[in-house]
C-alpha cells in the first residue's frame, strides 16, 4: 500500500512559483528579472512532459540569477531543479538542490522560497526515501510559511501532500479527513482542476485505508473527472490502479481487471514504474482468484522484476545520500580546522597590524604638528599682509579724503564766496543809489547765472556730505521721468535763455518707472546743467529715453565742446577738476562724480559718449527693480 503512492510524483507539478500572488516585489522594468521569471515558469510547465526542455530553462534561470546576484529567483530555480531530479528518481541530487535552495532562502529571510524548499523536501522524503517523520516535519514547516503568505493555492496543494502521509502511515486519520475536505473546498473555489484531482485522490486514499470502499471509489471518480479536465493522465493512471485494488477487495474481479489494464497501459506509456508494478501485482491476484494460473504467473514475474529494479534504485539513492552526507560532514570538519588556522593567522596579523598602526599614528601626529605649525605660520603671514594692505588702503582713502577736503574748502572759499561778494557789492551800490534800478536789471541775468551755479554747488555739496555720512537712503517710488525732466528744465530756463539754448524733452509722457526720485533728480540736474554750461549759443540740450532688458536708459545730449578720451576717464573716475563753460561758467567737478558714485551703489552706472567739438551724450542706466535698499 505504501509504495502505491510513489509515482504520484510524476503528476504533481509544483507550479506554485508561477502564482502571481506569491511573487516577491520587484521592479517590472528590469528585463533580466522578468527573463528569469519566464525561464522558471517555462521550466515548471514542461517538468511532466518535456523534462529535457525543462532542465534547459532551469539552468538559464540559475545562471542569470547569479549574474545579477538575485538570490530570491536563484532559490526558486533550485527548487525546480530539485523537482526535476526527484521526477527522474535521482533523490540524492534532489535533496542536495533543495537544501541549497533552503540555505539561501534562510540567509535572505525569503519566506516564499523557504516554503517551497520545505515542501519539495517533504515530497522527496515521502515518495522517495519513505522517511515519513522527516517528510511530515518539512510539510508542516511549509504549511506554516504558506499560511503567513495567505495564498489559498499553496494551502490547497499542501492539504493533498500531508494527507498522503497520514494515509500511508495510518496516523491522524480524522485530521487527514479535515485537511482533505479543506483542500477540496479551496481547489473548487479556485476552479483549479489539477489541485481538485489531487485532493479527491487524497480523500479516496483515506477511505481506502479505512476500508470504506464505496466512498473511496466515489472520490477516485471525482478525481478522474478533474484530472480529465486538467488533461493529467498520470493522475488518471494512479486512480485506475487504486480503483482496481478496491474492486478486487470487493470481489468484483472483471471490473478490477478492466481498471487495472487501463492503469497498466497509461503507466507504461508515462513510465510510471511504481503504478505499473502495483498494477501487475493486483492483476496477478485477480487472475489467480479466477484460476488463470498462467496469466497470474506472467503478471507476478513482471511485478517481481519491477519490484527488484525499484528496490535496487532506492537502495542506491539511499547510499548516495548517506555518502554525500558523510562527505559533507568531513568537509565541515576540514572547514572548521581551516577556520581555526585562519583565526590564528588573523590574530597574528592583527598584532602586527596594530604595531604598525601605532607607529603610523605616531608618525602621522608628528607630521600633523609640523604641517600645523607651517599652516599657522602661513596664516599669520597672510593676516599680516592683509592687515598691511588694509592700512595702505585706509591711507589711500585718507589721502583722497584730505585732497577732497582741501578742494571743498577751496570751493567754499572761492566759488561760493565770489558770487555772494558780487551780489553784495551790487546790492550795496543799489542801496547807495550809485547805480539805477535799470542798471541793476542789466546785471540780473549774470547774477541769476551765478546764483544758479552756486545753488547747484550747494546741492552737490549737501548730497556728497550725506553720502559720506551714510545717511542717504535709496527709496524707490513710482514716477514719470518726463515730468521730472520738465521740473529740472524749469530750474535752468533763465540760464538756457540767456545762452539761447533750447531745452528739449522727448521722453514718453506715459512712461513710469520705479526709482529713487531724489537721486534721479540730482543726476538729471547735474547733467542738464552740465549740458547748458558747455553748449554754444544757439545749441540745444535733448533728454530722451530708451528701454533696457531690466530697466531704462535716460540720455542727456548736447552739441557743445565735447571731451577727449582722457577727460571722459577723469569724469568717470572722479578725478576731473573744475572746467569753465562756454561763457566762463565755473564748476567744481563734484557733481558728475557724485552722480556716478550714487548710481553705482544703486546698481546703475553712467556712460559717456563724447568727441571734442562734437558734443556729448551722457547715458544714465537705471534698473526698474530695487537693487540696493540702503547705503
């Protein structure tokens, strides 16, 4: 009875690896992983009918897994290799492959591969070596792992596997019935005919062991129906052999021979030697009971041949397994001795390494101290050089400040005092009636010109003082440059009229920009006054605008005396001195310097295009966004 079950291994495709619910999470965009999965699924598909093709795909899967260090799929491929060897009857090699998969799965906490490894080991020890205690241990471990994965397909397959063990050993038959019923229920709900055929077969085996023959035949027939739907001829052959035994025990000899002949034909075709052996044994008993001693003898001889062949094969496999286990033990001992020697060598190496490490650390510390001293010396020298540079820069600024101070005193003492003295003298003459009112009016344009220049000088001095003291702030507002230019023109109307100079404003009246009004007015006042001052009689001063990527450009153009390259450079660098206008107007040179300095602080700048005798164009580059909020 116990040997009847062995050839069921040829009809149990352990197809669980192909179930999508059990796959480990992985990146579907990796073609190599997808290729490995395809090889594993194809190998499982061809295990029963094309074993050579299956082996080819197994080897591909193992090699690709090792190339990309994919331990999960390598373990699954080794499980399929164990199934392949198991089906060929090479039980020792099957155990070796399954154990390799088990070890890898344990190292990586791979629940799926671990469960599959235990399950295939359970089948090998059940149907191959018939060591049912070991088989049951592996199957129960697989069952617990499959439960954590919560996969009904795996649980349904397990129910059939463990029920066979209980049916063979005759132990825990009530528990076996419960598991068989659960397997049937799960298989039916999954519409999986293959699993359904296995679990009905298990249920029939249990009833056969309890000699409840009618119930056994019912479940064997149910198993046949599901096997036909799944096109599983191996299960049909096994069921017919079991049904023939049941019919023989019931005394229905003709029905028994019919089923046994079907089983023998199918098992011979499928090379199911264990089913074929038991079929010949039962047919010998049937013919013997009918008195057909010749046929009974023929079937008995065939039974004996198959029995001896299988016994020799099983003995050989057991011997191979024992030899391999002994070799593994010997290798473990050798490995332990080598590890002990290696540890001793490592200790000696560690002592040497520590010694050299201490020497190296001491030398490194000395080197670090030397480098640190050099670095500190270098930093000290650099700090001294930087301090000297700062002192030189401060001396330079002090010298510039002193020169500028002297210049300002000169302006205050001469350029500002001279117009005031002239005005006071005229007023004194007028007061003493030494000149008439009409004569005083004749001097009025000249006096106005002097006062305008003096006012401009005072405004520039005030602006320069605020700049030096750091109290001038940049406060942008929305303004119209056209209106601001007109306001400045009003200040210089008399001066321009006295020189017959036209003041022209071409800026768009609707244009608005965001800028500091006082700064822009100061700049325009200096540039327009400068244009009038250095223009010839009958000339013109034009103010225009043009857009810029991040702001605007205001241009003040005249057709006056112009400047050479050196004069332009002096104006922009702030080193220009005082120059007289076309009618002897005095100036300080401070206004343009102040304008350029303030524009630069606000993110703008001043450009000059000029040629001697051809006039000048002063470009004020403004930025619509606030570049500097305080200075």
